[in-house]
C-alpha cells in the first residue's frame, strides 16, 4: 500500500506532527512518501526534526512555494496536493493541516470537482479550525456557517481533532467513526531531574524558575511576566526562563527598560528555534510553567508538555484551558489583564509549585497524549486496511474524559 503524507509547511507544531507520523508508519508494510514544498524542505524545523528520519520515507519536495501572502497559502496547498495525488497515486493520505486545506477542498467538491478517486482514503488532522468558538457580529457568524459547510464537504474519511471543544461539536454534527479525538503527541517524563536540567542549561540551581518554552512572545504573555518581575511582584529568588525564539517586543524589552533583569540574572533565555530535547530541558528545569495566552483559539501543547513533565501551569483563561486545566487539576488560571490579581496568582502559583503533585486524572491525560497513543489512534484505520489489529495499548479520549468526571 502506498501512503502519502502531504504538508506545505514545517512551521510551529507541523514539523513535530510530520516526524511523529513518519515514526508511526515506519513499522508498517507500506511505501511511504513525504511530499512538501521546497520552502518547507529548506526550513530549519525540517532539518532538525524530520530529516533525521529520512531513511523511513521518500521525499518529494518538488512543489514551489509561490504564495504572496498568508491568505494565499491554503489555495496553493490544494494545488500542490492535487499534483502530489496525480504524481504518486496513493492509496491512503494523511493531511496534518486538514483544517487549512479542507475549506478549499470542500469548495471544489461542492462544485462537482473531485480531488481524489473514491477508493483513496484521506485522513485529516484539524488542529485549529475555530468553528466551535464564540463569534461576534453577523458577518463572522455567516463566515463560520460557510466554513462549516465547506469543511464538511471535504468529506475526509477521518476528521481528527486535537481540540476537545471542536471534537465535541463536530461529533454532534457528523457523528460516528468519521470524527475522532486525536492526541497531541507529547513525550512523557524524560527522566531528567530538575537539578540536572539546570546544569545542562547552565543556570543557577538555587533559584525558583517560571519557564516559558517554545514561542516567546507578546501573545503568550511574556511581557506581562517580565513586567511582574520588574515591579517586584515576586521574591528575588524567582527568575524567568525563556527557552525558544523571542519576538521583537520581548527582545526590545530585555534590551531596554528591563535590561537590568538580565544583568541581575533574573531572566535567562535561549533566543532561537530549539529542539524538542532543549524544550524538554526548559520544562524539567522549571518550578512553574507559564502560558499567558489571552483569547487564544485552540489547544496549548505546552500545557500538555508541562503535565507530562510533572510541572504545574499558570495559564491565561482562554477557552480550551478553562476546560482542561481545572478538569485535570493541572494548575492555576489567571488573566494578565488584571495586574494585581495576576501578581497574586503568580506569587501563589510559584509558592504552591514546591509541593504540587500530578492528579490521577492528570496522569491519565498524559497517557492519552503520549506519542505512542498518538500513533495508535492515527494509524488505526490504516492498520485496519492492512489487515492488522489496532496498536497495543490504544487509549480513547471518551474513556479518559468519562473517568475524569466520575
């Protein structure tokens, strides 16, 4: 059987997803093709995360990136997908950016244009399609309705949602086996002690650290955390640890008004794209993980990685977090928009972090999102088509959700 994984970009979580899909399919009796744009194949993310697995796939990067702006990317991706389907004639297709290309595929199908033959099965991962979230104004509601119709018309064999809020809504809309809840692949506890992680990062071992990993930017509330330290909202032994590429606003703050925090060793940072190993060091070294998204749509994989590392979170009250953090006892929710309340929450969270322990429900959540369970869920239909049993130890979301509420 010939399997095609098509991905137009390696930005953000997409390189991680591509690498995990490659790993999970590498043990199956299939011919595996990874198709992507020339820009994706030349990216730092691909070279660090996916390229080391090259022996497990045939790479086809003969798709030229021409998109002039972000709004042109999905349409371009559909054109490239059609080329890949014609070139490779696969039996089974994975689309990790299913919500991005799904709307344009649906519009094609609504106008009677087929994209793949009827015997080809296409599984799409919908990471952030926004349709289950509140909208303001008539225009936004009409847009949501139109996008629901187009994504439905894409008629994927499987719609895999990583956001439980989206999953529950689409399960009501489409029902049955077509809609599945997919783990966001998260490595479990790496067995790195707090002291060992700090030593590897070259930071003092006798401080308390509030860590932000991955993207370090204004959207994630990093300026609010810097300002809290600058105001003296926490004790002098509390430091910020930034592990990941910073945006210009954070860099400017640390080079300007808050440079003294760097000079007094209250802020430590690795300002570049970091590998998963480095990201995990940033989690293991921390006492508290901070994710200050406000009005964020979709999941936060860092919340899940913090749970896997056995660290509590301080997180802004965005929709998914308001559902998951209290349900699985993962930490504290506080808005950065109320400085006094945020300062109090930060002080309490860093103090409580010293005695915090994962709950039984939190441990089950981590098991669901483990990388092996991601693979077990994602390859379930493919294994069925190959005449194989589901992967051993498969955990389904509905069981985890029910147990956490009992």
